[in-house]
């Protein structure tokens, strides 16, 4: 059974267990493992303990330019005695090691998916992170709060100044987020077939497989919904964009997002 390492966030406990909400890609790997039907268990790790957990497992660290040498998600596969860190590397490993499961990064789409993810980051993820960065910290356990507060304030300065509620600054950030989602929708709409998912399947997605880039979008929506608050007016602003596309997208992907393993 694969072990998946995710960041702990005790305030995110719900009926399914814990949902990691800092480092959105931790839920991304759950979607990948569930979609492939691979058994796994989740080990929850505080942010301050990530390096201490992963380094002894022989994980190759991130490049020196990364914000941290060791990050989550990561998985350990006892079948091959392999430990893999970073969601795209995990998806590639799972495709290659378990070829009888649905592919997430097929060779025919791999280059295009990498290009898409780069564009997604600059178009949607970076603008949206300005809205969620500060409130996200409050969702973490105290040890992880202290860890990320120190690290992020070293980059951004006081976190409360990033996007003050009700400010003109936040209004401008929201305009950038809505523009980003509008651009993302236009990429889907360019197919001309009303597809919900990147690879097709029509408006309900039923006839299409999901790919790695779909799991990235879904996990980012899960992260944003949790941080903003599912019943909040701000999350509602995301749900109604492009005639409710992202609400439908998340409803479709939610079946693979269970973290209760």
C-alpha cells in the first residue's frame, strides 16, 4: 500500500477526515491515487517536520531556487521502495509503475499538459493566491502556522497587508482573478464542444478520462473553496463564473478527492 504524505491542518477536519489546505497539491495526489484505484494511507505531517520526514527516505530535494528543499505531496511505494515528491513527478511515476491504471500524463499529451500548467499558474493560480495566502495560514495547526508565517513574511512582508478585506487592493486582485478564470474558460471553449474537462466528454464530463492538469485545477478549486469558505460570498463569485463552469467542474471531480484513507 502506498503511503501519501500530506500537510496536517486540524481546523480542516470534516466527516471525511483531514483536508490539507496549504499546499494545494496535497489533495491533488489523493485525486490521482483515487482515480487510479490504488490503495494508500495518508500520513499527516506538520510543515515544520516535512524535511525531517522526507530527507531520511532519500527523497531528492527541490532545486536551490525552490522556496523549500522538501515539500508535499510525497508518496512512498513499498512495492518499489521508491519515494517521490512533487505532484507531476508523482503522476508520472504512477503512470509508469502502474500502466494498467488510467493514465494521467500520457506521452501524447505530456508536453501540452506541462505547457498548460505553466499558463494556468500565471493566469489563475498566482492572482488567486493573493486572496487566499493570509487567511490560509489561520487554517493550520499552530506549529505550521508559525513555520509558514515566518517564511512567507520573509517574502511578502506583513501578511495582513497582502489583501486587506474591503480594500481597493483586494478589489483589484479580484478583478485579476475573474479575468484569469475568464481566460481559462476561453481555452476550454476554444474546442467548440462545450466540454467540461480538458480531454473532452461534453458538458457533464461523463465520457472523458481526466488528466493530470484536470487534477491540478480541481485541487486548486478545493483549496480556494476551503480558504474562502464554502458559504462565503467570495466563493460564490467563483462558482457563478462562466455560467457555473467551475462549480460543475468541482462537483464532478469531488468523487476522487476523498482524503479519508
